[in-house]
């Protein structure tokens, strides 16, 4: 049996019958009116409970019309239209007959005194523009509308600062080697200087020692420095300095064709990537260009140095970086797009194309469908070694670019066959897919089966 308080908070059947007869002129039975009243009571309570939640989460002491509107929208009902107010209306109750009637008392404000007052100023709704002098006879007037004039250094002081800066860069033991100082100004890489935070004296000594040992000729000390970068748990404050120094050194020595220093600095980059505590995401815009430059450089080192291992080592570092920061969804597409763009540039060297193809294959990019299949005649011509290349290879003991490209193209084609699970029954089947490369691919697969 419901209590008297609960009955007062619910709509009754008489209310529904009166409303139906007055509005729609419909006669509703007592049982039907009771069901409708119970349903309406349930819906109203549900909306009020949800509105109370909006009121509580908004840190309000009173429920406003906006809470009720939000509750209706949340429960899927059509909200009321019209103007809404931020505060509750001040209701007051007037006793009439047996029950009180809630009314609102609207106070009237006389604005005639304000409008006709002599000191009253009506502000315009639109913005107001007015002109002022920027320059008068070549001199900027000191008014609030004009910016304060900047004090520029004199030309002699500028030249002195520039000379000091160049001397400090040229004397750096890490960034520029002796070979780089002999390059022309137009051939040197212009690197943007970054503002760094202050570090303690101990950190400065640690940084200088690590950078000195990394590029030293002592293999045991270099190994210790690399191990420190890989395992140290307190390197994060020094990461911007390490990255700037290593990237600067890599780009500079790529131009100087000093392959040894590039390898040493790439090992330092790999050690930082492998450190589980170090976060390089904020420095990837510096690290990636340096690593990619090591992969796609036209010429690297002397003619007798095996630069293929350096390119493949840099490609492995790039793969580790991409795998380490997979949460950055834009990283892999941007890297693959940058590498694929080299195939659209005319007169790109075979060494550069090999580096891009090897890296894309490492990144599990579908190279045959997106690169090789559109350039079958050009690739077939590219992988044919010339007599001059073979003669140079005999002298330098370095594999010719066409031979390395041939190996890589065959690996890409074999990977395509394995992924697509293609069954070749004759040479014509190879010809349909690989075109000018059909003979080389068939020979490669035949020799591979014999080895297995």
C-alpha cells in the first residue's frame, strides 16, 4: 500500500480523464486513465532523475531549465523549443481555495530616467575604426597603437658575431671534421640551432666524454660508450643535446663522405633507440632525416669502402624507430611516402634506389605492386651490369650497384610470389606478371629451390 506522500507525487486517473475531455474531447475509461497516469508518472520521474544528475555534475544547488532540456535529449525525447534561462524562476504560492497556485512576480523597471539622462552615452554595437600615423618623416611615433621600436645591433658587431660563430662551429670536435672545413660554403649543410636548457656541470662533462669517445679510434671505449647510451636510465635530460650533436655529425660527414664517423654516430642513434627509458618522439623530426640521408646518399665513402653495409645498417635503424613508435600513426606512412618519392625523380642513382627499395622491403611495404610493376622495363635495364662496372668492381672489391639492385629486385619479386601464393606452370606465367624480369625471376627461383 503506497503512502500518502507517494500518492501525492503521482498523477491520478481523474487528472487524465479531465485532460482528455478538455483537450481532445475523448472519454477515457477509468482503467485506461490509470494506466496512462502510471506511465506518465514514470516518464516524468525518469526525466527529473536525469535532470538531477545534470544538476549535480554541474555543481549547481538548484535545477534549471537547461538541466531538464539535457535530460530530455539524453533520454531520446524531443526537447522543448524556445528560449532558456540559466536560473530558476522565482515562484511564489498564492492560496486559492484549497490548494496553492504557484505564480511568478515580474518586477518592472523604469528605463526612461536612464535613457533621457544627459550624461547617458549609448555605445554602438559595431566596431569603430580610426586612423593613426605609422611613420612621420621616416620616424615611428611613440604612441600606444605602434609597436615599440627594436634596437638593432650595428653592422660591425654583427660581422664580429658571425665570425665568432663560424670559428666556434669549425673548431667543434664532433660536428665538423677536417675534411668538411675544406668544402665550399655552398656544399656545407646549414643546420638550425636549437635553444637548449641549462644542465649541470656533471652532465656537461658526461656529455662531452660520451661524444668524444663515440668518435674515437678505440673500439673498446666506443663499445663502453654505446653500452652506456643503451642502458643508462637517466639520459632523458640530455637527449636533445645528444640528438643535435649526432644528427649534425651524421649530416656533415655524409657530405664529407667520411663513412667511419657516420657509422660511429649511427651506432649512437641506435643505442638511444634501444634504450627502454629514453623517449625520442619529440626529436624524430631531427633523427629521421639523418638516418634517411645515410640510406639514400648518392656516394658514401671512398671507392674501396663497402658502403652497402652502411645503408643496410641505417635501414635497420629506421625500421627499429618505426617499430618503437607505432603509436604514432602518421610515422610509417610518411616514411614510406618519402622513400617512394625517390623513384619519381629523374636521374636518381642506382645506389639511392637500392637503399630505398631495401628499406621499404624491411618495413614490409608491398614494393612490387607499388614500385616495380609500373617500371618493369626500366628496372630490367637497371639490373644489367655494364662492363665498366664489372672492371671497377674487380679493382675496388665492392659489389656494383646493378648487381645489388638485381639481388634486391629478385628478393622483392620472390616475396610477392610467396605472399600471393602464385603457382607458375610455364615461362608464360612468369611473363604475364613480371614482363622483362620473367627470365631473371624464374632463374632465381630455380636456383633457390636447388639450394633448399
